[in-house]
C-alpha cells in the first residue's frame, strides 16, 4: 500500500472517518506512544523542571496525552480539523491550533522549551499547488526558520518521520541547518526493516555543548561475523560429488539483498520461499 | 482552548506583518473557567517569557483585574496563584483574535483558533 502522504493532503486524508480510525487503532496508539517516549528521551530536558513543549502535528492528541502524563504543559498544532475534533472529544490538556506548519509559526521568540513531532515531516514534502509558496523547500525553510526562533536557547526539537528516499532526508536536513539549527539524523535499529525509525534531532544554540545522541541498536549482537578461514576456500570449489557448486546460490542472493537493504537501495525484492529456487529445465 | 499563556506567546505571522503584531486583540470572546493543577515551579519558570503589560491588558479586556499593572519584584504564593488562574484556567472558547497591525482575523471556534493563511498572505 502506498504511504498516506502520497494519496492526499493531510487535512483531506485525515477526514472524519480516517481520524477516528487512526485514533482507535491500538497498534497506532502503541507505535505513537513508543515514539513519543523515545522523542522525549532524545529531547534530553533537564529533569524536575516543568517545561512548556510544542507538539507539531499533534493530531488527536495521542502523544499529547503522554506529555501530560509526564508532567509537561504543551500546545499542539495540526492542519486536520477532524483530528483536532477528535482531540477535543478526548479532552486533551494542551492548547490546540489549526495551523499549516508549512506557513510558519507566529510564536514569539523563546516561547517553548522544546518541540516534538511524530510522523509529520514527510507531509511537507509534497507540493499541493503550483504557487511558489507551495514548494517543499520553501515550506520547509519557512517552518524551520519560524520554529527556530520560537524555541528557547538552548533547547532541542525532535522529529520522527518517514522519509522515502535519501534525497528527502538531505533536503530536510539542509533546510534545517540553513535555518540555524545544529544536529542531524538519528536512526534507531538501522538494520531492521520494521523497527527502523528515523529521528531528526535539532539543537538550538548551546555553543557546541550539545552532543548528538546515539541511535538504538538491536539486542541481537552481530557476532556471527566470519573470521577469515582458509578452509572455506577449499569448500567453495567442489561439493562432495565432485561437481562444481553454484556460486550464486540462495545464501549468496539473500546476503546480497540484505546488503542492498542496509544501504537503503530502493526496490529490493522481498525474500520468499521462491528466492533462488531452481527453475525447471527448458525442455 | 486558547489560554492566556499561549495567547501571550502568539503574534501575527502573515506576510510582511513584522512590527506591532503583538498582542492579538480579542473580540466577542466567550470565556470559560476550568480548573488546572497548580504548579508554582512552572509559573516561575514561565515568568521571563511573559510580556507583563500585554498580559495585564488582555486580562483586563476579558474582565479580570486581579493582576497589578506593574510586574512586582517579589513573587509570593498569592500572586503566583492569581497568575496561575489567569494564565492556565481562563479558556477562550469562541470569538476572534485580530492583529493590531494588519487586521488579520483569526477566528476561534470550539476553543481552537484557525491560524491558516490565504495564499497571498504566506511569507
């Protein structure tokens, strides 16, 4: 299935029905909660200091509820009225704004102690009209510049998002750095297809004091890495029947595909029981 | 749920509107009071961010005269409680916010202000 951001603009995609569906889905709730906790961890706020946070793309307030639980006061912006309506029904604690983040914010300088945003940035990467203010770089720049001034010095902003290519990551980071932010991309579980999560971790000020956080790695240690063994050289040559072994067998194919996935190559076919299976003879 | 805390941080963001764009003026405001948990530390931490004069003027416009005109040097518990009430417990549910400079109207419905701009107003 194609990504939702490719189907329609957010305020239309998240209509009444989709907004309810999204909020009720327990799997969504779980994922959203996990990412919010991780984002808060990356925000690295000083403990025991009540902070005022901005939730960018707050939607129905799934992550806002967690912010409230954790003792933060927050304000949220979103462009989908239906989502905000659901948020009102759920009686979330934060102040809500109907706002297009690509148009920039009007918050006064230094208003917020930090900002988080879960699964939002990818929505900024599609142009809806041909007007010059609708181009993704323009919207990204406007967004990052106004956000930069709205944040306190020093502070952080953490965005989880779903990039569909390396070019998108580059465009977003370039716009953010141009707006005056420091920082960059943190990838959790980079070698896993499902658990992989991309976070954009931006710093305001701090004079080089801020340290880039490390991405999480999977628990399973990769100790299966082969050391060099001469024995192997012999094995490859011939099998026990004296026939030459296939060089590009199933294992080799799987290994290659895994490598391409790690490198982020697009369109690598899925693994299945048919992978590398011999075809029937031609006649 | 526009509270005065966010209103005090909000200025107009339309194209070319860079001076005299704060604070936005309330019009036809319908107010609701809702209790919130009192957190003196948070209020103290917030004080440097608050524009005192704008806050007092807005509160007066909404019929709340409990704050002194000048920001006092010392903050006692009594004052923090009043601040807490004004900042976090007064909700504007319906009405409009109008930019004093470019007269852009941000309508508030159901407690949610509509901050969307038309195409020609985007900077």
